[in-house]
């Protein structure tokens, strides 16, 4: 698995906002990939700190890096802007406060091409924000690759609160372009889950995804990251989530109980996030609208 099967172009989309402390490590980990044919798309989402300048500095030194500067419109709009210009045969997403193992995209691509899979995923390791993961290079005999079928991927989405399983995440995956062609991100808090749900439902029943069973993605634990924050706008996302899940369940009645369970868990997660923030009453009004349709 050390040799690339083809010189396929991989486009990696990185939404950037208020991460100037972490951004260089993220970009450098992409530049260090052993699969060299990358298009690294940095989307500066109106970041008020020095992120825009950092993006431009790296782009000036590496022709593989493209930078988009836009007004702040949120992570979904930033990823969609990257998708608009992505030229790759394969698409990946990395969060700008995280970083990756230098062999991550080579291993994911080789796994996909070795079995003609529409997507591949790897495991993650959690890293404290003041720590740094040490990487050793793997040999081909050290790369275990398994398979996960489409229906299992979909069922695992309802278990996203179990952060040890990785079907819900965007950033540990590589998608074949034809699988996600025209698939854009919706603007709400759980956009990863909803995007993957729609991607998985595009796979035929019985189709398989490759699973590289190595922790190649470094997920940095930041207490003030978007994952841990909540405000009135983010709370409203529970309505968008409900609408999106109802949209995708059309034509997939076999998954209707699963989708209802996903909505209940989204409700519980929203309640937990707003506890003690002064948004409880507002969120309960939103949740009542969702529960009326369950």
C-alpha cells in the first residue's frame, strides 16, 4: 500500500475561521502528505484574526494551495464555496484546528482504488490542544483495511454521540467525486451528519465503504471550538435538521424508525447544549415544533 495506484487529484477543503493558533499545523500536515497530487482549498470565512494572511502566505509558497476569502457565512457556506472550485477526482474535508497523519490520503485513496469503493474512512485519535501527536510511517503490511456496508453506515449515524465510531464525521473520509456530485451542505449545526446521510443514501443497497483501521486523523480537543459552543442561531438548527431528515426519508421508509430516533437524539443534544445558557425556554419552543411531527 505504499505505492499510489494512480496520480488521482484529491481536493481537500478546509473552512477557516478564528484558528490562527492551529492553522499552520493543519496546513503543514496537508503539505506533508505522501500522496503529493493535492489541491488544498483554504476558505477564509471572514476570519477576524490573522487567518487570512496565514492562508495567503502558504499559498504564495505552494502552488497546490488555493485560497478563497469571503464574508463570514458559516462553515457550511465555506465548504460549499470550496466545492464550487474543487477540481479533484476525490474530495476530502479537514477542519482547520485539526491535522492529519502524512499517509492518510494515500492510504484512503489506495483502499478505494483497490476495491472500487465510493468512499473510504479511517479512525481518529483525540489530541489535547496543547499536545502534539507523534507520527511514525506505516509499511504496507501495517495497514488493515476492512469494509462497512451502506446500511450499517446509516444505522451508525444515529450513534454519533459515541465518538469512538466514525461514520458520522466528514473529516476522516475521502469521497469519490461522483458520489457527492451536486451535494451541498445545509446551514445548521449537525451538517456533518446530514451530509453523510444523503451521501450514504446515494450508495446502492449492499454497497461497501473501505475502512482503514488506523488513527490517521488528529481531532484536537478545544473547549471553545464550534463543536462545544451554542447560541440562538445554532439552537434554531434543530428545525433545519428535522426538515432535512424528513426530506431524505422520502423513498426510504425502511429507515423511518431510525430517522425518528436520530431526531430524538438531536433534541436531547440540543437540550444538553443550552442548559444553563438562558436559551432553554427558546429551545423548548423549537423542540415542541419538532416533537409534534414525530
